[in-house]
C-alpha cells in the first residue's frame, strides 16, 4: 500500500512539473507574440496608415507626406502601447490584421491598383 501511495505522489509531482513547464513556455510564447504584433504588425499598420494619410490629406503633396511621416512616430507608439494594454492576444492579432487589410484595400482603391 505504501509503495502505491509513493508512486501516486511521484505521478502528481511529474504532472505538476509538466504543467508548470507548459505554463512557463506558453507565457514566453505569448510575450514573443505580443512583441511580434507590436513590432512587425505595428510597423506594417503604420506604413499603410501613413501612405493612406498622405493621399487623403487636402494639402500639397509634399506637405501631406511630411505631415503623415511626422505622425507615424505617434501612431507607431500608440499601437505598441495598445498591444501590451489589451488582454486578449487573439483580439490584438485580429484587430491589427483586419485594420491593416482594410486600410490597404482603401489605399489600393484610391491609387487605382485594383
């Protein structure tokens, strides 16, 4: 009877260690995914947004480009902060992908690419 209880406690110990290791790795993967969303997703979103902004601003072409490029620093910073402020990683990726796709679609329609 004693051998069976020792074996059971060892099984729970191994399961506990595996669970802890899985949680540690899933947390690391979530943080890396947030950094990728903030860095890569934020960059792509900001690039598409600034391109669209430079087209739709009712200014001279050079002034519109300068203003949109100046605003990219602010926009990129906001996206970076937002990625780490939202709890759901799925919501972050869906929002970045859908808004970037929508902006790229509007940009391509305005430029006549589609």
